């Protein structure tokens, strides 16, 4: 798992050399123990999946679509704000809002 030589493993096992802390932590993560840090409390790596504290399984394919989902949500939010601005502008025109009030609303005359 760590791509070290057999000699290195023998030195670690015999106690001649201490196991580096980073190697120890990586082995714990790869063998199903929890990730370090309070932000990852309850998250585990098992086999080819990441498991949430609620027991939901996420594969690499699942996570690959996550950034696309976030990008789509951002775009939807931007378009929603634009639609709201257009509705406000139309409402202001329909009700005959004065030019000075349009400036307060952030509209162009």
C-alpha cells in the first residue's frame, strides 16, 4: 500500500526504524479507520468507497459528478437572481414607479 521496500518493512517491524507518522496515519485510513481531524469525524474509506457518518456509500464515479452538480446549482442560482430582477423591473413599470424610485430600486431609467 505504501510502496516501500521489504527492507523498510523489516526495519519498521524489528523496531530499528520508527514508522513515520504519515505512513501510520495513511495505513489507518486505508484499512478502514476514520480520517484525521474533527471535520472528517465518522467518515471512513473502505475498499473503493468513501462512507459517510450516516452510512452512505460514495464511489469515485459518484464523486466525479459532484462538481458538475455544484456547477449546475450555481448556474441555477444566478439565473434565479436574474429572473427575480426582471420580475421586479416589470412590476415597477406596470405600476408606474417614478424614475427616482427606480434609482432606489437599482433600475435604469
